[in-house]
C-alpha cells in the first residue's frame, strides 16, 4: 500500500498595483528634466505629437502634464506660441515645499526655532568664507534699512528677514538658502513679533547684525558662527515671550 504524497501549500500572491499610464509618462519626463537632459525653457513636443509618440490617449498626456505642472517642473503657456516648457526647480521651489510641510504638518514654533538655531550659524560661517563684494553690499543695504525703520516695526521685520536671507545667500549653498527662506517666513508668520519688538529689542538686534556682518566681512568664520548662534538663540527666547508655554529671554549680542 503506497502512502499518500504530502500536499504542497498553494502559493499566494499579493494584490499587484499597476501604475497609471499618466504617472509613467510623468515619471519619464521628470527624470529627463532632473537629469539635465531637458534644459530650462525647453519646449516639450506639442500634445498631439506626445499622443502619437507615446501611443497614449490625449487625456492621459494631459494628466501627465498637469502632474508636472503641479510639481512646477513644467510651465504651461496658453495661446499662440504656447505649450509646455521645462522649468527646473530652484531655491524658490524648495522654500515653497518646506513652507507647505510646515503649515500642513502644523510644525511647532519651538521646532522652527530649533531648526533655525541648527542651520543659521552654519550659514554665517559659510558666508564668511565665500562672501562677495555684492553680498557685503546686500548685507549693508539690509542693515541700513533695518536701522532706518525707526518705530516702524513691520518695516523693521521685513528688513530683518532680508538681512538673514542675505547671510544665507552669501554662503552660496542653495539648500540652506531655500531652507532659511522658508523658516524665516514661517517664523514671521507664526509669531506676533510686534508684541516684543520694542525699542530695546530692535537695538539689540541691530547691534547683533552689525557684529555678525563685521565677522563675515573680515572672513572670520568662527566668529560669524558664534555670534549668529548667540543671536538666533537669544531671538528665540525673546519670541517665546509671546508664548506662555515657553521660557522668556532677550536677544544676546556679546561676543
């Protein structure tokens, strides 16, 4: 009598997800843009030609172009001479994306300050190593605007953001420029800064900016990093004055 052969388990397969044709087309164009194959301002083939070349429907091609437009990788221009044109992402794209994440995730103000304290001293150190004469002129112009604001607090705050962005720009690191731009705007929008920007705080801020600019101008990266660190940490404590959940302090300007 023969024994029964053991039964092998029947293999199981998970559900397969097939990508949409529009996503596949968008991915191919995206890769060509990001790899540099398609340069800034390059016109993509007209919609009719894309349909013929890819064998996809007109609706699918349009959906792929909409995806790329939302990602700001192409610009759609209507009318005669219009079409889809390549737009390579720049620092403004990074800043916009970071701001969306900050707002969408409702990132705590304390976390924004912590991030700023981590990266802005590095921006100042890089600025001291890499700044050009134009960068120094931009820092000076922003400082003149800040000092000249007088009792006009909104004008003072705009000049303050302009100065900090100029420091990042002088560091010539595109990622840091984009991050700092987003952080500065988000901190400004999330805090009622006018509540604590009295004459003393404005004076301390202007003095700190002048000392940091001095270090950047002289090429002293260590001093620029140290002075910026004290400045932004002190600013965070001062901003906490309008939030009872955080501790109170004032900006520091001593070396």
